C-alpha cells in the first residue's frame, strides 16, 4: 500500500450545510482504496468555507508544510478548482509540489503525464478562475437587488440590540429587538448626548454594572461604544454596500497630502450616494442619533491634542478668504514668547501647489482680548441675555404637555399595531377577504406613519430643550461667578462660555466676524468702534481639502440655524484694544479680562 494525502475544499457555508466536502472525501477515499493508496486520518486535509482565490487556508498550509518536509509522495484532489480558483495560484502550487517530489492526482481532470494533459489542466485552471469571477458578479448583483427590495439577509450580521431571525417559507428574514440589549443601547446614547459623559466614562459605568456584551463578557471598550454611536442602524437605517474590496494601493507622501492614508485592509468606503438603505427597527430617534454625531464633531473640533497651554479661541477660528482653520503658532524674542493665530492655507508644505491663502497672521493676545470683551458685553447686557434666558426657560416649561402628548401618541400607536395584527390574523383564518384587507390596511398604515412623524418631531423638541436648559444653567452659573469674582477668571472657564455662545469666528484680511447664538439688535452699542451687525458669509475657499473647516454652504447653514447674530469689526481695532488694555492694567495693577 502506498501512502497518500487528500485535500478537499468548499468555499461557502451553504456548501458546508449540503455536505459537499463530505462527498469529496468519500470519492477520494474510494479512489484510494481502489488504487492501492492508504490515507491516514491525520493526512486528510479539509478547508471548510475558504475561498479558492486565496492561498491562506489552514488545510492547504498544513499540506504544503507536510510536502516540504518530504513525508508524502502523492496528493489526491477531487478537481483542479478545489486546489485554487486562480490560474496563477494553481500553477504555483503544482510547481511547488512537483519540486518536493509530490505527484498530484485529480479525480476530475487529466492525469498530467503528457504535455497535452498538462496544457488541458492549465486551461481548466483558467476556466475555473473565469467561473469564479462570474459567480462573484452574479452574487453581487443578486445581493444588490435584494438590498434594494429591503431584504436584510444581505447584511453581515445583527448589531448589538438585535437578533437576526432567518427567513422561513412564510416570512422573510428580519431583525428582532432584544429588549435587554436595547435598553443598554438607549442608555449609551442618553449618557453621551444628554448627560455629556465621555466614551471612557460610559465604558466604566457599564463595566461597573457588569453589563454583558454580545460575547457575554462584562468588558466594554471605547472602540465598541464609538462604533455603536456611529451605527445608523440604531436610528432605523441600515446600509448595504458601504465598502468595497479594492487592490491595496501604496500611499506616497504626495497622496498622503491629499488626505489619503495607508491601511492594512483592502476595503475602502464607497461614495455615500451608492449606499443602499434598508429599514430596520429603530432603538433611538433620528434626533438623538444626529445629536450624537454633532457631539462627535464638537469633540473633534475642540480636542486639545498636543496643546500644552489652552487657548481661548481654539477650534473656533476660520479664515474668511480660503475656509481653512487657524492654528496657534509661536515665535520667540530675547524677552518672551509671542503667540499668534496662523491660517493653514498659508503653509505651502501642506498643499501640492504651495500656499493657497495670503491672509496675515494675527496676534493671539489681541484677538482673545477683543472677543472676550464682546462676550462680556453680551453677558452683562440685561436686555439681551435675560430675553434669551427667558425664551429658553419658557420653552423648557412646556415639557409636561409634550410628555402627555407623547404618551397619548404611544397609546394610539399600540392600538394601530394591534388593529393591523387582527386584520392579518383574520385574513389568515379566512375571516376576511384579500380585497377587504387591501381596503382597510392602507388607512391604518397612513395613520401609523403620521404618528411616527409626530413622535419624531416631539423627540427633536425634547432634544432642543435639553440643550437649551444646559446652556441656561451654564450661563446663569457663569454670570454669578462673573459678579462675584470680578475680572479674574481661568482660561478654561472663559473657553467654556465662549464655546457655548460662539459658533465660529471668521478672520478676514480687513474684518473679523463673530457668529453667535444670542439675537442681536440692528445696531451695536459699539458702533463707534467699527462694530456692526453682519450677515455676510465667508468668501469662497480656493479648493476642497481635508483641512477645510468652513465652506460657503456651511456658513449659510449657520446663519439660518442661529439667526442673523454676528458682530463684525475691523482688524485695526485689535491694536488699539490691546494698547488700551495694557494701559488699564498698568494703572489698576491687576489683570484685565
């Protein structure tokens, strides 16, 4: 008896379920017995669910190691496409095994003893590669069609909070809400948006409570929470086709300057317009999900990163000429260090064609002083601040009526759901006809959609009230500290108030515009100093880039959201302001706000 090894492979779970690999092993074992080969159990190599387009397969790796050690002389394989679906890989493996003195025997292929047989085997390898490409394309188009029909069986798997229920003869596949996990998801969104906890703090709370994860381990990590808070499926919108498989691309320095980065994975994100939306049960509202994304953007914008000293206007400055952000730079003299804000568009090394902006840098102490003076003027003006606080408090006082309305809508929603279930049950039991079902069901669905729309509107109102109450509380506390402590405030305290009130600060060549959220009168009290109300959007940028912080449309959106609330003054005012501040500081002997 001659020793031999056998190799079998299937590439999908469906083939595994249909036991096609068992049929391969049975055929190979029968051939070995009929031709005088003995196959030890440890020499039966199988790869269940591995693609033939890759060489990284555990069974194949073990077979190659055994052949390299000179322990086998013959390998039995059902057909060449079981060895590999790529012609180049197939030739590589055949030549490698031949160098090791191993004979390959295919049950469904020529023996390869003659040149004609070898040529035919190579042709079969090319045909197998073409067949694989055809199967992949048909599978891709079939999945895309099912996704467009709203089928969720094309998705990779149910996220935390859901359970995937397979399709049956009578019903399609769907996501079932796991209520215990759904409560955890709602807590995570609530803690991040309403309570203002960080991802690390949320993970600490969940770990302290020993809340189990999907793997039944009570160990939550920040990357897991980050993915959950970015997953639109929790807002009722899952997506198919977000990524695609592309050949790996070497990222040179020139490409890296365009915003591309090197990744180990060959998966790349598709353009947003190519994603296919699939509706799933929502665990949180669209408003809560949007608020979480807004909080992520704020955290990214105001992240201190490697900043050693906090600056008052960090993350708020935008160049009015090109749309890039301004960063803090410094230079040293023989006596001290001078800080100033510089436009990213002025740095030639950041752009392929050199600098794209000629806006001049601006001294940090000058701009910080003038902006802070405007913020203090807003806070100390009773007619402006008190009116805004009253408006926000009055809006918050209607919480109880909104809650009662929401409870009523929830009851109506449950009633409609039961009515539709009774109609379907009646049709299944032949109590009503199909025509009666088609006549009565559309009206119920119409009422259900109207209730869902109103509930979403109420949810957005509640989110706005939460944000308003938080701002009211912060501003009220700050006014108390402002009156008690006078002119001495920490930079971090002033920074917090500025970020609450200021949306962005546009720095132009001649003027500086402060956009904020408190309504302003038509004329400013400091009009003699060149301060005036402004609705003008920033000048268009010279070109898109990952460094851009503000665009023309972005500025117009800010104006429509926060109203025509802005202060504009010439840059020439900065020098006069800082000279005046230093004079007051010298006479009073104390710091100036």
